[in-house]
């Protein structure tokens, strides 16, 4: 089915408008969170404490020594009758 070229432009425009709206909304949310963090003096301490709690003791424990499998000294043959 053939569409006139102006219909394609309107589809592109709608898609572009949606993308712009989503990006603008995300930017507004991020700016709001930054403003909230800067307006509350204790926010820096909360963020620091949360980061320390998240990454405290992040060193991996020492790996236990591995024990390699050793073959039996004796070989056994199985014969079918």
C-alpha cells in the first residue's frame, strides 16, 4: 500500500516528539534529585554511608587450596563372559 510522503513525516514527527518527551522527563527527574540532594545538607552523609555499607568488606576471601584428584595405584580389569 502506498502512503503519501506527508504521512511518513507525521509518523517520524510523532516518534521524535515521544522521544523528546521521555528524555525531557528523565532530565527533569535527575535535576530534581540533584536539587534535593544539594538542598539537604545531610544528604552527602547519607550517600557516603550508603556507599560504605554497600562496598564494605568487598575484598574477596582467600580461595581454599584445591585438592587434585589422584588416580588409584592399582588398575582393575573387568572382563565380560
